[in-house]
C-alpha cells in the first residue's frame, strides 16, 4: 500500500513537472509573440511617419 502511494506520488510529481515545463514554454512563446507584435507596431508607426513626411 505504501509503495502504491509512493508510486502515485512520483507519477503526480512528474506530471506536475511536465505541466510546469509546458507552462514555461507557453510563456516564452507568448513573450516572443508580444515582442514581434511590438516590433510590427513600431514599424507601422515609422511607416506612418514616413508617409506624413511625404505629404
């Protein structure tokens, strides 16, 4: 019985570690997308400025 509990605990611990790793990956991907979006926003603003200068 004790061994079963220990095995169950180890499985849950591994599962928890996997979920934490997946969360870290998702947060990194989110940060990467936010950076890309910010860069696009900056580029758009620069292009808009350039267009105004042309006018």
